[in-house]
C-alpha cells in the first residue's frame, strides 16, 4: 500500500543520496502549486519549519497579473509576505522527478494565524465544523482531461494552433485505443501511486483523446490534497513524454467537456457511514436527505466555486453529460446531483456540476458548507426528479454564466456566515476580474464571424 513519506524517511533518503530536492508548495486560488525548490539537506536542517512567499500569490490571476482591488494584498500595503508552513503529513516522493520530494504548506500571516482566504484553510474550517457536529466528511473527485500529441512547447510556438488529440475517435472505456496511450497513462498511474496516492484506475472518457483518473475515496482534506497533486503530476508526466494535457472545462465547443464530479458522504466518528438508513441499511438516512437538501438550496450560490472561469459555463451543454439543472435524481447522469449506491452502505451523493478546472479545496468546502447548513436547518429534501433533466422545465437551473454566478455568491447570506465576508469578497472580486478580462479581449470567433460580414 502506498503511503506518504515520514520526516525520518526523508532524512534517510537524503543521507543515502536518493533525495536531493524538496518542493515546498502552497495552493493558490487557481489550484496551482506555488513555492520553492529546497536543497534537501537545508530543508531537513531548518527549512521544514517554515519559509516565506509574497502575499500576492493569493491575489493574482492565471497570468500572474497583480490584480488591484483586493483588501488583503495591494500596492498600498506593499505586497508583504505570508509564512509557508510545511504540513509534514503531506510529505511524499515524486517518482517522475529524479531525486525529488514534495510537501504541501499552509499559509499563515505575520502572527502565524491562518490566512482565511487561502484555499486549504477554507476547507479546513468546514472540516472542523463537520467534526464539531460529530462527522468526518468523506469525498472523492474524478478528474477528466484531454491528452494531446503536441508538446506544450509546440503549442506555444504555433499560438496553440493544430491541437491533435491523442486519439482519433471517442475512446470511452476503449481498451485498444487506450493501449496506444499507455506510454503516458501507465507512467501516470505508477508515478502517482509511488507518490503515496491510491490510484484505482484510468480509462478513456467520452471523446477523442479524453482521459479519466480515479483514486481512493478519502477524507475531504486528503482528497483535495491528492486532487491537486494528481493534476500537477499529470501535467509534468505528460511533459516528460513530449505530450500535453488540458484540464480546461471546455477546450472545444464541439467536444465533450471535462468534469471533476465530487462524491460525498459523512461518516460517524467511529467510522460508520451516516448516509445509509440505519433501520435496514438501505436507502437514504434523514441526515443524508437534509445534506442533499442543503446542497440544492444553495446550489446556485456556490457555483463560482464549482465553475470559476467564463469558459467553465460552456461545459453545461445539453446532451454531453454535463448537467444544466441543479436537481437530484437516483443514478441519473442528467441531474446536477446524483445519488449513487442507493441500496448499499456506500450510498453517497455525487455533484456533477464541477469541471476539471476547479480548485478542489474550494469545491469541497462549498459543497460541505451547503450540506452542513441543510443539516443544521433540517431542510426537507424535495421530490426526486426522474427522466431527462435536460428537457425538464420550471426547475432550478445552474447559472448560465460567471456573471450570474458571481452575483449569487456575493448576495449569499449562508456563504458569508460560513466562509466570512472577507473571503466571499475576495473570491467575488476574483470572479469579477475574470469577467472583465474576458469582456475586453477580441476572440478568433469574433474575427471569423464579423470581420467580413459585420
């Protein structure tokens, strides 16, 4: 069984010359690993205690633009430092990078207090809330992505033209086609397993060149940590093979989007599933019904954390297995919330709204906060929707765009109470920036459509 590396094991590996570099990284708003490469000996001598980073890392966009308007980080306050505090329980080797280990960090302020709007802290706070109620939140995120024959460098040099998916046809569950991709995918499975992540399988997904990786159901924090490392690792492993991948929610309007469905349940402190009906072990417990009712009640308000970019909303397309309605149904992939394993102790709810472009800490925290609110408020679960949700009228819809979702988050009383006003203001500002950046840029589509005919 794979496991993380202990600090003592790291010391032995460094002494033996097996590890010479330690990546010390925190997760930014976009879900990327940001940090430093330490000489391993310095890390075990003193670097393991803490290091520092500029606080602008939680106030930039995908291009690392110093976005103005954030309360926490700006020119007026001088862009000071955060403390990066390594969480040694996340220490692990990275087999695909020679002589390298990785440790994830929590971000602290000058007083060594957690930075409230850092993604890992947002999830920690909701996990602590669940534990105070007597539950351990358990989750798993599926990760879909597209694998291309092109390298990142080739794409950059051609202005991202000529994308060539690694497959010529839909490869959903296709063994022969995925055999052709094993140079990358075998390295992904084995590399991540060697990094202490319980990889279960990989498979072809619902379009040409689309892949999925699944890993073991775990507690919410471990799941978010693993998701982040898996996504980072897949990019690095593909790069070492001269290939590229994308986790965009929708890289081509003609193709299926890439999702990150999130499975969830609550367990009791003694490790028993709390979502199964205690009477006979079949069906939903009242607790589960309240939990799902909370997620439905706040589904529209949480969407910024499930679909963070303008592009994310292009995935919500009828007939391509991405939901358009925030309703629940049993084992029905057209609904935003699907109840799985209904007649087993593994009963759980799968939220099908998140795309593979999400920050997993924010997604898990938003879903958990809504579910806990449903339990606290004893919300009644609405009747199950059945049939084709795409054609269902008069029901709760997923916001149509980031502008609508940002407005809903900004006005959410529940999320302001659960996350804090400063946190909601911070992520609302991030969404507003994404909207403004997209609004100002002229796209190829506009040129092709309007240049001659407008």
